[in-house]
C-alpha cells in the first residue's frame, strides 16, 4: 500500500509515469502565464493531465491548463509543466512544489521556472523580460515547513545564489544574441490573490524588489533543497508603481503576457539550445 509521506507520494507518481514511458528528462520547464503555448512546440513523448496523476494539485488559475508534458525541445529532453498552482488557490506551499519534486525524481537536474510579474522598478516597461538575480520571500511561507525528510534535502538548505550563476550568464548571452534588452532583478513573492496596495508596493520597493509575483519562490526553495540548478525568468506584464494612477487588471496582465509570449518562447528555446 502506498505511503503517505511526501517522498512516498512522489515515488508513487514517478511509478505511474514510468509505467507508460522510460523517458528521462534533463531539464524541467515551468510554463507560467504567456508561456503555455511553448508546450505545443514540444515533440511529445508522453502527456499527462494533472488530474490523472495521484497527489498532483489541480490548477484553477486562468491561463494554467494543468498538463505534464515529456518530450524534446531544441534537442533537449524536457519535462514541461503547462500550468502551475499557487498558494492563493488554497494549496499549501508543500502542495505547490509537489510537481517540481516529481520532475527532479524523474531525472531533471536543471529547471527553468517562469512567470508573469509586476514591475516595481520605474525604469522598466511592461512587456520586457526579467532574469531573476534573487528573491524576497515576502509571504514568509516555506514548502520545507514541518519534519524534514533527508531524501528530499538537508534540514537547513542554503539559499545564497539560489539562481544558478552559470545559467544566468548563459541567459544574458542568449539575450544578446537575440538582440533584446534583458532586465535582471529581485523577485518578491506576494501570496495574493489580491494585488498589493500602494503602501505594500512601496515597502517591497524599499526592500530592494524589482518585480512582484504570486508564484516561483516556493518552487525555487524546494528545488534548491533537492540540489537542482534553477533559472528564474519573468515577463513584466504590468508596472506596479504606486505613484501611478492605474494598476493593471487581471485581463490586462494576461493580454500583455500573450503579446510578449513569442519573445519569451524564443528566449526560452534559445536558452535550452545553448545549455
């Protein structure tokens, strides 16, 4: 009978996937808002709706389909998450990171974690892309809360250089080759689902955040706990600048993500090709 620890649940899912395919991914790609169509460009080996996988959380957010895709992209064996889940949907941080933990035990040792984000840096513009240099866990939540299982990582993982330095340098090289401006900055995790108030945005900017979003950080923590290499990328879908009169709506955020999608997909493909 399957066990109830996170590790045992992960192995149960890995076994379910291995019953259909022995495909072993090199790279995991979390497809955030605006990147979902990249999943359609993969040469598919196997495709699993989240609903078919035991213990997998179901995505309810707009633009997050909820499918696990195994296949080839730019010559790399990839595992793509077409949609993710968030704490604001009612999931615990541990549930949010369950899919990427499964990806690690399927074989992926490097992960590209993408998202949409609001820009806090007034020098930036909506539609630009940001490389994550660091993060601020403003939600003050962790997927590692509770008893530690050494099979998943150490009790007190170090998160200095959470984002891999070599992969960051590679991302800059690809951006130069593709001739576009790649921003780099600190991403602050905001739990949501409400957008932050003007005062909250001022606090985050004072703390050193360049962008704000409702995802990514839990997955990064869990992946670093496992020892995976991580690259964080965001589309700046709106400017969350407290001095401005207008804050983008959900519909405007998704529209900007869609408009920037082609550039973002080309960039991610370029990174994969260069890895």
